C-alpha cells in the first residue's frame, strides 16, 4: 500500500490540473507559450499518474475499474465486482 503522503500529493496534483484546465485550454488555443510557462508545473495533466483507488498502487492499474490488478483479482474472487467471474473451460 502506498504511503498516505504519496496519495495526498497525487490528489493535490489532480486538483491543480482541474483548477487550471480551462485557462490552460484557452492559452493553448491562442498559442500563448509564455502564458503557459507561467502556469504552475502541476497544472499539466502529463504529471498525473494513475493509482489504485483503494491501495494507491501505481503499477498494474486497470483503467476500466480504477484499481490495480492485485486488488482486482482479490475482489473478483470474492465476488465483489459485478459481472466478473473466474474463467473456466
């Protein structure tokens, strides 16, 4: 499980991206590179990293479910994810 400080930092970056999204889009549309440079670094969506909603694990992230592969397997085995069953043939 990821440290709480890492998860908090990621939430803070996501809030900054959301805050400056409209302004950033307008500056990009106008082609104002100097204005874009004056925005905070964390306003760029490239700096975000997908993390598991439950554990904060950064690797093995499954975009469709918002969790990592390890958590997904545990939850699917317990029947906590609707419509997902273990394959058998």
